[in-house]
């Protein structure tokens, strides 16, 4: 608002897009404006998540009962809103909007709901929206990058379940280049227009360094301590279903490991989707942290 960009007169540990994202709250001098923006992002992603899950469950998972599929999708979307608005930071911090946009990126990329996604022109639009939401999510929380890059590999694995011949290299390369291009565009454009690109590059290099160079075991202990002892009983309970799902799915995989069905990609879409969204995706985020 004052004509000063990040990284020029002072350093900021966020990407420049954060500065653009908070233009409206800064203009109105109220955090309530930010909470409104954050809430809209969560509710919008919950709506698209509902449509996505309904198509996923009905068309791809084979539950041929639209009424039950709709109820499951609706409850899941409500759970999504509840989790983001109940965990530490709620809708005030930037975590909610980063998570919401990552969900939108998944929804628009996979385009599973045949009711609105399989039109050719709509597919192009969905891909562009997926790239945009993915780039924004990474710009807000950079540790989402591997999780969002994973979407292309996830889609490739799903195509194997459909017995479709698909090459992973081109879609993955296109997806990665698209994210880098759009991510750079939404962050660096003001620096390019004002001739301050070198300051932008210097800021990115500085942000690439470790902020808190702790040992992995120390980070794990700190996370465990936060979840169990610092956040209180209510917040701790919220994590339990997620952790139980991981343990249950690992147990199912190990119980059938003798025939190597997953390693040989001989799985249905249900196991494929649960594996990526329930285990690989969160573990990638944890690995980056």
C-alpha cells in the first residue's frame, strides 16, 4: 500500500504473495477482513470437496446409491470445515487458506465428478484453476509443494487402475513446470515491473536456508509435545481419527503384502485414493517440515 515490496528494505520469511494476500485487510486495518477471506476460501473448498467426493464415491468407488454417497460427501465436507475452524490457529492464521487451496488444486486436477468435469473445454479450465490454486497454496505454505506435485503421480496411478495407458513423465513435467511458472508469476511480477528482480531472487535464496536447524528427533518430540500436552484434550482428540486411519490402512496393506498387489499396481481406486490422501500426502508434508 505504501509502495514498498518485501526483500528490498527489510527481510521477511514469507514469500511475496503473502504481502499481496493481505492488501485488503491492511487497507481496512482490520483482521476481521482476513478472517472473512479465510472463511470464504474454506467454505468454497468445502463446497467443491462435496461435489468431488460425491462423484468419487458414486462413479469411481462404485457405491451405486446416490443418497448415501451424498450424505457421506456432505458429512465429510462439514468435517473439513470443522477441523480447519477448530485446530490451533483456526481461521485467523494462514494455514486454513493454504489447506483449502491445496484441496481445490486436487479437486480440479483429478476432475473425477463426471457431472461437471469431463467436458473438454472445462477440463482445460479445471487444469488452469488447479495450477493456480496449487501455486497459491505453495506460496502461502511452501511445505505443501511435494504434496501438490504428488497429484500428477496420484492421477497416473489411478489411470493404471482403469487400465488406461498413460505416460507419467509428460504429465508430471507439465504439472511441475506449470506450478513453477504460475508460482513465479504471482510472486515476482511486481518485482519485474519495478526492476527489482535481483532483490526478489536474493530474498528467495535467503528463505531457502533452514530457519530452525533442529534434528528430526527433536522436531518429532516437539510435535508430540504440542499435540498431547499443550493444545488440550479437545484438540488432541481431533487428531485421533486421522492417526487411526493411517494405522488401519497400513495394517490392511501388510496383511495382504504377501502377494505384492500394491507394489505391482494391482489395486482398485479406493485403495489407491486412500493410500495417497491418507498416508503418502501427509507424510510428505511431515517430511518437509
